[in-house]
């Protein structure tokens, strides 16, 4: 390429930390073409780029499943750990507590979370560990050929023709009941809404639980499935349109003051919820449980930020941890000296 051609090339668009979006990409996806999980990967790449997150300060984690392969396809420069099926929460807990300076994102599946991993999920939701926890929810075990997971709707049909006769677990309801501080539901094909929710989750201090309906085009996108593209298109009821305004960008948004609710995030940024057809207070957990149940009874999937509590203590707050990574603390700060040990021994005598 000649010097003149290089000089005439337009400069690459960069974010607030000077990185272009390609830095936020990962390896080429090996998932099926059209899989909802790929669309979620794209939104994650955009959200981290637009928020100007330093990818070398991120740790991405997952369990096992097609969904759990997703971290390989975004944020190549980040740290990563692919854990055992359903056991990502305990690995994430260790990693986050060992280094509070990392931004942690975990990607799981509905099988990984609501079936084999339900025990770990339950305890994660009550601890408010700083972690973005995404369930890529297709109502089936995509990787092992489409068996029903615990989020499959009652009466939904498998590709084989089998009908699900067990009631589903609603992970958003469960998370709110357990004390989670940021609970949202979205659809992999809803670019704008999912992008806004992801940016809000990045700014939230505590666990952000996102249940993203993500059709499996191979095993769960047929007539009779309630997690298919067609079903979701007909039954998706957005709670409110979401515009997230990062604190480092001065973006004017068009909103109607009478119908807008501002939520101040822990880092000082603002989340604006614009209601479409009914007023909704995302800070009221009882209301959240009620609207989820009402929409379930109406056979509708309610999407948006269902519940948010930006003021709760996080697990590191409760444990009174120091901000510096534990691994970098000097010996004299982590090892009690002889006098302290003597004092403890004295108490036990
Ligand atoms: C301990 C253990 N049990 C079972 C399996 C087999 N297995 C692999 S992935 C999977 C289910 C994945 O479903 P989900 O989490 O919904 O991910 P998806 O593939 O649908 O994205 C199962 C049962 C395993 N890998 N390890
Ligand atoms: S089997 Fe389903 S979940 Fe797995 S990659 Fe293919 S479409 Fe996605
Ligand atoms: Mg699944």
C-alpha cells in the first residue's frame, strides 16, 4: 500500500479509551448460523466498546453449553475461565473476591443455570457479588441435542414431538425473591433494548441478572416451541424503552418527562426508563413479581429492567474487603504478626 493511500484512509473510530471496536471482538463463532447466542455476543461487544471498558480489566466466565462457549467470541484481550457445567458462580465468586478491580461477566445457559446449576445460581443471587450474569435462554439443552431445560414452558414442544409437562422455573422471579439487585429480561433479537440493558448492567454495582430469550435455531425454532423467533415476535411485551446515558458521554435523549423514571446508578450514571403504555416502578420488588406473574398468565413475555436496587451492599462490602487485589497485597498485610497470633492464642486459653 502506498503512503498516499494510507494517508487518505479515514481514521478508525475509537471509544473514550482510544480503542476501536475490533479490540472487543473474540474468535470466530462456531455456533450455528442464526443462533440467538451470536446476537447476544454482538450486543456484548458493542456495549463494552461503547462504555469504554478496558478489556484487559475484564474477566469473562462460563459453564458448559453452546451459550457457555460465547465468551470465546468476545473480548479477546480479557481474562477468561470456562468452568464445569453449572458451577460458574462459585468460580466467579473466587475470581471476583481475589481481584475486585476486574469487571466480571458470566455467560450461562438455561440448562447450565436452571437445571444442573440451580443450587449455585440461588446462592449467587442472594450474595450481590459484582458480576454481570447472563442466561442465554433457549428453553433447551442446545449442545446435547435439544432436551427440555427447566425454563421450558409448560406444553411447549420439542423437535422430536415430545411435550413438556413440567412447570418452568422463572429465573427473574427467583432472582428477585432471593434479593438480586438488578434483574432484567430481554430478547436476543432486540438490539436496542438489550444494548441499553447491558450498558446499565456494566454500570451497576452488584449482581446484574439478565435472562435473555435466545432462540436455538437448530432444536427450538419450530412450530410449538415457545422460545422460537416467531413466538417471541408475537408475545414480546416491552416494559419500557430503555436509553442508557453513560456518565462520560453527554447524549441528549428524547423523552417525555411525565413518563420517565431516572435511576441513579452507583457510579453516578443515569438509567432512564421510558414507559410505553403503563407506568412502572422498577424499584418495587413486589410490583416486579406481580407484573411478571400477570404477563405469564397472559402468555406474554415481559421484557425490560424488571427490578433494580442500586443502593444495596455488595458481598465485598459485607466482607469488609480492601479494594486492592488480594494477590497483590504484601506479606505484612496478609500474615498476622507474632503479637496478633499470641493475642488469639491468649483468647483461646
Ligand atoms: C456434569 C455434566 N453433566 C452433563 C453434561 C452434558 N451437557 C453439556 S451441555 C448441557 C446442557 C446445556 O444446556 P444450556 O446450558 O441450556 O446451554 P445451550 O447449549 O442450550 O446454550 C449438558 C446437559 C456435562 N457437560 N457435564
Ligand atoms: S444447537 Fe442451538 S444453541 Fe447450540 S449453537 Fe446451534 S442454534 Fe445455538
Ligand atoms: Mg439452553
